[in-house]
């Protein structure tokens, strides 16, 4: 690659952008970012200008040679890019709130990446990402796409399967937070342990090994979820809910925090419904938090990432994206947990599927570390959820109603039958503005790119 990198961030008006800028600043000695283009749409112009001005202050304070460009013209930004990062939310935070509140009306999980809400987010998001890929084919055919738009696993598979674009890596912060928290619980430094993750985005399991090869998984399970353990909040988006210790002992693997939706469904639904009556759904909480963050960002003296950003959820997302770019550019061989093509690493899923797995990141992308086969308890849920993902992606691309209904019916967090159909119909109508593929004969606003 040429010296002096051009990086494009689509959804540049996101509240996460200061962490992304901070990540590039601290790696500038080995990752020479000459141009950082922040892209948004007209509806996101104000936030783009606020966060863009802050990014420029951060660059100036760091004293590095990097130009920040703000634009609403995606094609102009993409021309000649080396890396493209995507952090977008179609329909803004109001769409997320609908994804949460409408399923709650049916007594079901309302969440932005799980259950019915997660599927609707995929329906809105995947067509937009595929449009970006088509632009990249014309304007920056050698660029890497680093995606941390949710649902990250389905987005990655859509890019591979329908976008026919191999240079893509999906990213999630959950494994990063797990490594940090579990290292602390085991009273070890992160570099003293090996974490082996495998599964799909927001549905992975992992083992922990010491440097001497000792399996420390059971020890971590007992410390985190045993009878004397204190309930831990792993990520901001997930409630403080316990797991059943006996179940985890049988699994002999640590689950992703999102497994609470599948392993503790009754408790999670009750918690969601009670919280919605109080402070509101997570989306409503985040919307208020974002408003306060952007008030902070307006401060002309603020030239660093504020501590308050950690409360937004998604901690370490942007910094991890910078490290992926760094590892590709410098062929570093960094071990990271990412969404990438299976290539036979997990025996229980098709080789062409996108999986989330511990991988080595080099100049040719993510090389997944072979995992093998899961035991029955993990395998059954994993295969069910992968088939649901495949149906959801197909529905997002084709706009086929029957396929969407089949996806709803196959999701364990959606009650099948007439109620699934009623819920699907209500969600499709609620998000009609951003789902032209399902409403081809009716007027609708073209799909757009919105910052997270």
C-alpha cells in the first residue's frame, strides 16, 4: 500500500468517532493515516459537523499530519480509499427503539441484534452495506471493509455471499470486554492467557488456557457464575442477569453475554418489560446519553475522548477497528476475535459461512484458528441460529415476505404462528420508510446511511 493512508468512515457523525480518532492517533507512528474522511447524510449533518470539529481538535492537539474531511458525498470520499469502516444505523436511534418496544408489546424480547428487532435491523442495514460494496468495487477496488455495524455477523456474511467481496472483516467488542474482565477475575494479565473463541456474532462460546496449557475455563465459570459469585455487567447493552451455574459447568465453556437471551429467556423478558416501564428501553436510554455526549463534543476546548463515551456501550469497538487496520497494513499477525469466512475452522457450519472466531490478522486478512466440532448443546443452538441468519439475509436482499416469515418462525426468541406473522407485519409497517425491498410498489425513501 502507498504511504499516507486514506481511511473512510461511513457513519462518521457517530458518537463513537472520537474513539476511532484516538485509536489512529496513538498508532500514528506505525499507521500513517494521511486522510480520514467522515461521511454521513443530510439528516446527520449537524452531528457530523460537531464530531468532525472535535476530531480536528484531537488531531491538532496530537500534532500529527492528518487531514480530516467531512462530507455528505459518499462516492467522493470512497475514491482511492485504502480502508473503509462502517458504523451506521439506518433509521437512527428511533428505529432501534421501535425494534425494542414493538416486540415487547407481544411479550417478547426487544433487542437490536437478537430476536425480531435484530432481524429488522438486518433488513434495513444489509441493502445499504451492499450498496456501499458496489461503490467500493468501482472507486476503491483494493480497499478493505472493516464493519462494526450490527448485526455484524449477518452483515459480514451478506458482503461475502451477496456482495461477492472477500476483503471484509466484521468486528464486535464483546470478546474484547470478556478477555479484560475474565483476566481480572483470574488475577492474570491478558498476555498470560489464551482465549479460544468460536461461534457466530453474539452467539459464541470460548475456552481459557494458561501459558502452561492448563484449562482455566471451569475456574472462570465458578468465579463468575458460581454460588458465591457477584453478578457482573459485561457489556452496557445487556442487563445484569445471571446464568445457571450447573448449565455452564455442563457446557464447559464460557458463553457470550447475549446467550442470556437464549439461556435465561424468561428472566430477560421480565427484566426488559419492567425496565421499559421505568427508565425506558436501552435505545431510549442511549438516545438520551447520546444527546449529552454531543453537548460535550460541542465544547471548543474538548480535544480528547471523554470518559462518558464508555457508558454508550460498544467500548473498544473503534480502537479494535484501528488495530485490525494496523495489523493488515503492517502484517503484524495480531490475534483478534472477528467475523470472517469459516474456511472449515468450525466443522459444524458450512465452509462459506461467516463465523466469529479467534483469528490471526495479517496482510491478507483474517485467518481463523481451527476450532473443530462443538458438543451437542452448543452445536444445536449454533446451527439453528445460523439457518435463521441465512434466511434473514436472504429476506433482506430479496424483500421476499415468505422468507422473512420463515426467518421469524425459526428464531427461538419469536413465538411462531399467527403471532409471528402479526409481529412481522407490524414491524415491516413501522419501518416501511427504510424497507423499499418489501414495499416495491409503494413510494418510499431510498435507503440511506446513518451514523450509529
